[in-house]
C-alpha cells in the first residue's frame, strides 16, 4: 500500500460508517415499515460492502472489519504496525454510523445491534463459521494472483449477503466486532456482546490460516517466478 496510513485509516472509517449506516439502517427501516424483509436487509449488507470495496479498496484494502484486519496481519498480508490505526478507523466509523441512525430514527430496533436469537453457544458457533467462510473468500480474491481479482467486490459482497440470509435469524450474522460495537454502544444493548468479538476473531483467523495452507504450493511457485527476469509481476489486489 502506497497510501499514507492516516488516509488508509480514514478510508476504513468511511467504509465502516457506510456499513453500519446502510446495514443497520436497513434493520431500523424494516422495523418501522416492514418494507425490506429479511432478504432485503441481507442484500443491503452485501451491497454496501460491494460498493465500498469498489470505492476505497484501492486505498486501504477495504477491510471494514477488525477481525479481517487481524487475520490479514496473522497471515502476514498486513504489518502488525498498521493494525491499531485500522481498528481505530473501523470502530470510529461504526460509532459514527450508529450515532447517525440514532439522530435519524431514535433507538428503533436497537439501531441494528446484534443479539443471539437462540442459545449463546449456537450464536457463537454461527459467528465462527460465518466469519471463517467470509475470510476464506476475502483472502483468496484479495491476495492470490490466481483468483479473479476484478470480481473481488462482487464475491465478498455476495458472501456477506449469503451469510446474512441464512445466519442472520440465528446470530444476526455480524461477522464484525466493529459493526456490532457501534450500535451496542449507542443503543446500550450488550446482551452476550462478547460473542460478536470472540466469534469473528476466531472465525477470521481460521479462514485466513486455512486458505494460506491451501495456497502454499502455488504461492511458492509465484514467488519463484517473481525472481525470474522474464516473469510477470504479482499484483496484490487487496489487503497490502
């Protein structure tokens, strides 16, 4: 990433703000009007991720998610020295997004705060699974030159929507500590909130490490080719 860290941090803030405002806003609007339904809410989350990756992915890598940033650092695609700045931008964006919803709608539907619908264990397992799938897709299209990189925004947005479609009724399909923290802070809803930190962090780490293991032979080949004078350069599509 050639973009200065402060600008990458602001890009993460803007993207996470959009995620919480549009995604949480869809939950709030649906609670007031019943116009969107569960499918509409899930699609809103997927679409805002797709749009914001397209808008700022070339600036910051478009993580918008502390679990994704930590997993990228764990798999050595992002330096640990950048993690604190990225997380600052993400949490600030989430809080600002929740504040915007509070100003527009009052505390309707707890501003889209995530809470377990079933047992805590079930929601924890769901958050681990959903985030592992999401991170597996993200790291493949973001860092592997063999993947179809120009479809990264579509693939990641579609994964978010898919996970929200089937996992949302159980855990809220947060997959993102910042997305859960902003509404929880402003609405004052902390029921089993730790689930939405531990689950995504574990899941993203599992998904990231699993893909790193699967790609290893190809990655070694690519690195050898890069050292050869006649080889094509490797284009890191997202994540640094």
